[in-house]
């Protein structure tokens, strides 16, 4: 009989090389069997370190049920961390997409009458709503509903979208009226259109919490079984399952979708006979995916925290996940629990304190938060801690003048690679302040010059921010290079790539031919 050798080692020590906070109490070691090259947790960790989040998650999703109890807790922790980083990335992509896609759709509406798209207005309305501009979205939804040249299914969807925009403006009575089933519109839409309308209504009602969970699940389960569901229908499924508190089902819907496929392709001929083809995408998909991955992270981290060995690390990340979900009171409890552990390493204690200040700011205690960040920045020298402080300021768009005065010179004097994340944080801060020249300067300072668009060498969240800054300064080619490389790993980036290419085509040549190749 062959015996497997048991070895003792710190859990996931390689994470420290990337600055990720996997923490062990002093003296805690994990007895784990020696792992072969095919061990799914080790394989996922390698992919995670290369920032290949989708691949890492799939490895563990497929293997989780087969792992023994001891290894399962480790897998849950790594899977939770992976989902969390993927959520952050999709948040960054959503911000970048909002800049380019709203511009692109607006430009499509302003082309000459003979070559104007009929569907750009619907997608612009949906993009504006996803970006938080309910009033302007409602205006465009109204116009789509009144356009007899638009297919009946999309006029019905525009009516549902108008209901959501009105609900966001506290006009509940009109919203409910627009969400009422319209059998005539559904009958004209065909089987595929009827499914989209049904799911669109359920998604809207789920977001507004005016339908019970059981009814939402029934609609999604029944309609979701149809074959050949459109990309739009699959996006609605994700929204419905999230609203119903079923992120695992939302993940299954996401895994069945092709995020590189357009939501709708409009084809028509202009007056001179020139063929046009315009691909439209759902901006809301990016925010949906960010929410999905964050919900999944919370669940996996809660499961990991049930194991005493994983509990400290899981608590650290749970605070981040819950803060991102807006559950600030719960997040604060986990931060405090982590800080109460006397053996917590100094760096991660300081990073937890930076998050504690962020939570305080989001709870309305702004002066307290900014005072805490300033005091920390004056004392800290660790670039990871300083990065967390600056990112906290960026997230809430606080001025943080004293923090910037202290941290800026530190980053400029530091080694590019070791200070990569700090440069990203400073770039993010200036990007949100619309100081695009400084944003580019800091992010370029932290970028790996020999592998400038490779996600193994550069945080993809930083690349997304840099691409947005390039777009804002009309350096389209530089941004498109980033999007092309990122789309190899994250197909959803295709929608941003096409929007930027569309704007580029219209600004560099003419608005007549907007076909994206």
C-alpha cells in the first residue's frame, strides 16, 4: 500500500506575493495531503494569481462536490476570493462601458435621418437607466413606445423599461400600470418575443420587490427552459434569480450565455443602398454580473468561515463583499471581528482599518472617515495600505487633500512594480475626479512596460480604468489595444470594444457607416 505524505505549510502562502490578505493566526498550520499537479484548489490558485478569474472559478465550481471536507473549506475561500475580484473587475468595466456606450448610442441617434437606427434609442434608454439617469431614460423609453417602426416586442419592452424608470422616480401607480400584462403585445411578438417580454416584466418587478420570490422563481424556471433563449432573455434570467435570492441559478444562466454575442443586430439599407449592420449590447449586463459575483462571494465566504481554520481569512473578505453589497452594518461587524484578533499581521490590520473608515464614510460619518484616512496615511509606509486608503477616497469621491499630498510623492519615488497597486489607486482617484492626464500618468507608471496589456502582469481592473482614461482623451487606438487583449479572457469586454470602435469610426471618418468589423 502506498501512503501519501502529509506536510505542514502556511495556507496559500503564494498569495502574499501579490498582496492578497490570506491570514493565519500565529502557530496555525494546515495539515493537507501533498497535492498533485491536478489538484483543483492549487490549479485554481495558479489561475487566480494570473488574474484568470473565470477559469479559476470554473475549476472549483466543477470540483467542489468531489473534494473532501478538509479541502472543501479551502476551496470555498479561494472561490469566494475569486468571485470578489471578478465583481470588482465587472464594476470597473461597467464604468468604462457607461462612458463609451452612452456616447456611441447618442451619436447613432444624431446621424442623418436616412441612415438613423430605430433601435439605438431603446438601448440608450436602457444604458441611461443602468447608469442611474432614470429621468432621461424615461424620455427615451416614451419615444420608443410611440415609434411604429419598432417591432412590437421592443415597444412592449420599452413600456416595461418606462415603468422601471418611473418607479425609480417614485411614481409607483404609473409603473404598476405599465407592468400589467398586455396580451395584444405579447401575441404579436412571437414565441421568442413573448419570452423576452415575460422575463423583462418579472425582472422589473423583482428589482422593485413587488412580486414574491416564489412567483419570480416560477417565471424564471418555466420561461428559462425554452430553447434558443436570446442574450437579452438570459440577462433577464440573471436579474430575476438575483432578485429572488438564488445566485446559484443566476450563475447557471450566466454560464449558459455567450457574453461576446450582441443583444440585437439591426440590419437595414440606407437611401443609397449602403448596407448597415449595428450591434447593440446590454450595458446592464455588466452591473448584473458584478452583483452576481459579489453575492456568490458572500455565500462562499460564509461557508468558508464555518471552518475554524478559514474563519479569519473569510472574515477579512466578507467585510469587503458585504461593503460592496451595501450591507455596511454587517460589514463593520466582520471588520471589528478581524481587528479583535491579536495575531493579525500589521499590514492587514491597517488595511482592515482603512476599510473600517470606508464603511464609516458610507454610513454618513464622513469627517470621521477622512480624519482616520489622513492619520493612517501620515504614519503608513506600506504601499498596499496606502493604496487601500486612496481607493477608499476614490470610491466615495472624497477630497482627501492631505492623503494625496502625502501619498503622491511616495508613489512617484517608489519602485514601479512594488508600487503598482498604489499607482493604480492614485490613477483611479484622478479618473473619478476627471483629471484624465494624471490618471493616465499614474496608471502608466504602474503598468508593466514589457507586458503592457497582459492581465498576468497587470491588474485587469487597472487596465479597464486606463482604457477609460484613454477614451476620455480620445486616444482610441491605445484603449482598443487594451480591450482586444482583455476580450480574449473576458468576452463581455466585446461590447465596450465595439462602442469605442463605433465612436472612433464616426469621429475619424463620417457618421455614415457605423458597421463594426
